[in-house]
C-alpha cells in the first residue's frame, strides 16, 4: 500500500486535467449566456439586447450596478415583478447568464434557425 498516495496523486492530476478540458472558457460562457438570455424568456421583459421594456428595466449597465452574487440572487429568487428562475435554470446556466450580463462586450447570439417547411414531402391523401 506504499503506492496509495501516488495513486491518489495520479487520480487528482487526471481530474484536474479532465476538468480543464471540459470547462467552458469565459468567452464560451458569455456566448452560451447570450443564447440562454434569449431562449429562457429574459428578453420578453428586458428586451432583445437587455435595453429594457415596459415590463423590465434595462440591464445595460448591470455590471456596474450589481456584483455577480447579486445577479445570481435576482435570477434564482426573482423580485417584486420578476419571477424566480431557480426551477428552470441549472446553477451552470445561471452562471453563464451572469457571465453574459457582466461581459464587457456582450456577444450577439447566433440567429435562430427555423426549418423551412418541405412542401414536396407533404403528401395529400385526397389525391
Ligand atoms: C416577467 C418579466 C421578467 C422576466 C421574464 C425576467 N425579468 Fe429580470 N426583472 C424584471 C423586473 C420587473 C425587474 C426589476 C426588479 C423586480 O421587480 O424584480 C427585473 C430585474 C432584473 C435584474 C436586476 C436589475 C437591477 O437593476 O437591479 C436582473 C439582473 C435581471 N432582472 C435579470 C433577468 C434574467 C437573466 C432573466 C432571464 C432568466 C430575467 N431577468 C427575466 C422582470 C423580468
């Protein structure tokens, strides 16, 4: 059992490397957050580029107003008019949204791809 410490060390190194290989970079988190902001309904109240609407305030300067834990709290617990998102977002997703909102240069999410109806594939049983 003299090799046990070495075995643990090897496992630890493996886990660290695996974690580094699979972890998202800051830029990736910002990009994923941009898509989540659009697809999880934030834009409904805060606007497509977080500029604000009648339903929710602008988040344009949020990186200067709130620290990351305060943004996490707002998203997970909601506010007076904002619903809680703790049931519909994972911790990672909340983290990605915070990265997006606190990014110096917010990325623009890729456009939604809407599949065109394939008219030739539609058969009419009446014919
Ligand atoms: C139904 C409308 C609505 C939706 C959907 C919504 N918000 Fe909000 N949000 C608000 C309102 C209203 C406020 C102002 C505080 C309050 O009443 O909760 C707010 C406040 C915030 C704040 C704090 C702003 C500040 O200046 O203190 C953040 C950050 C935020 N929202 C992020 C999000 C994110 C991220 C999402 C999507 C996961 C989201 N919101 C979805 C309505 C909404």
